[in-house]
C-alpha cells in the first residue's frame, strides 16, 4: 500500500502558550506602553505569551533597560566583572610604568584575562570614556621656578578675594600674526584627506605684525592699545668658518684645491632669518605703555578709595624692569606714583587671568574670514 505525505503548515496554537519570540515580545511591549485600559493578561494573551513570562519580561526590562537599547551580551546583574576594579585602577593609575604603551601591552603587563575589545569597552564604560588619547605637550618648569611657584602659593593662599584679589590689576602684552590660520575642515570622502585638492596651502608667515597690550581687574578692563617699537631687532647671522689660505711652500695647488673643497662641504647653510617682531625695550615701555597703566590705576583709586589700594601685577619680561633693580627707569616711575606690585613667578601663565583673555581674543581673530 502506498503512503503519500503532504506538506502542511503547523498550527499556530502550538506556540501560543510558549516563550514569545522577539517579534511577539516587541508587539507585547508596544501594547503595554501604549495600552488604553488593557491589562497585562489581555496583552500577553493577544500575542500568545504566557502571563508569567510576560511579568518576568517586564521585570527584566525594568532592571536592564529596553531590549532595543540593550547591548547583546550585557553583563548579568550580580555577575563579576571580567576586569576587576582593583586591576582597572592599577591600569589607570599615574604610577603605571607602561602607561604610554599600547593596550595590548597593558593586557600582557597586568596579566588580564580578556581580549583587546573587552579592555576598550571596559575603559569606555567604567573609566569615564577612557582610552588612548594624544598627550598634550608643554615645557617642563625648572626647579628654581617650581620653588618660586610654591613660595607664591604659600604666601597668597591665606588671602581671600574680597580683601585682596579684587584689587589686583593684571597687565600684559601680546602679539598676533594675521597670516597664521587654523586648519580648516573640508567635505571629502574617507581616505582622500591627502589628495591634492583637499590639502590646505599654508600661508607664509611674515613675522609678528600686530602688538597690543591691555589690563583687567575685577572692577575694570581697559581698551586694547596697539603699539610698535620703531627699533627693529638686529638679525644675527651664523658665524662662518674663515676661508683657508694657500700654503705655497708646503702644499701643491691640488692639495689646496682639495682643502678648499672640504671647507665648502663643511659650510653651514645660510638660512633666511626673519625677526619674530619688535622686541620692546624698557625705555619704550616706560615711555608708551606704563603711563597708560598709571592713569588707569589713578582712576581706580578714586573709585575704590574707601576700600583698598590697587596693586599692579606684571610678568617677568625684561622691559618691565623686574631684573634691573630699584634703579631701573620702570621701577623709579612706579615708585614715584606710589604703585605697589605683586611679584609674578616665572613660567606661570596660569596665575594671570589675562592670559586666558588673549587665548579667547586670538581664537576669535582666527575665525574671522580673510578678505
């Protein structure tokens, strides 16, 4: 007897009381979030999901978040981390001897039982988006200047703002090169950054051409004063070795020619030296810049006469007369007008608020479109 088998579609009633699929769970969550008087039992029965399974799914969603935003393979609640917190703290510590090495070397050095991607995700999630970033560069401060900073801090840390710091007048000079432009952005495809059409031509720097000075305090800010010292600095050329002389009695013309060629080979190249700008002298500072600061201090004294005197803070530029002693022209002019000064430690631009104002001003000047 022949037996014939016919294909048939399985009945949907087989899965109506079993674990819901992803599609039916999504419909169930949508019905729960947008229900209008519908109970959890009715919503689960409509999608063919057990009522107990529906309650467990809702509880899991409250603990771990929505399945649409939950990452696959997320750590279960209560499960230990693959990288212990103690080991992660050693990796992020400043005393880490391989702190500048690649992450693969970090895994080998600390003997962490994980892959590279696990360490990257752990740093991003548990260490405030940690990762390998480009280091900022700065000049190292000398031992002498570091001691001066500590001494400056120990002396001024007891002073509060209302009784002392609001009466400090910060003054400084700065310069700007209009030809110095920031790197621009261009719309291009990935991998075509170094194409000829996508490269920005760097303009040739002409040297510092704009000099300006200003002062600021809690009660006052001055206008920008542009200046230019008429005496340009001398351009120092490299010293060249003297041309060798011929020794007619001890060497032949061929030997002298060979010695002359060796002299030419050791000649340094003649670079095109451009001055950075006008270096301000103390005489120019006393004649053009310092009188304006004295006038501002006199006006502030009339305004704040009942509260306290104004103290001037300058940096350690040689033109300010900080190194010339009490007999310098700048010190004599300040003493004649009863002006007190606050000594500023070297290599400490962070201790003067006006340095931050220069940064903001130069950034805005670079954003301006050139004609």
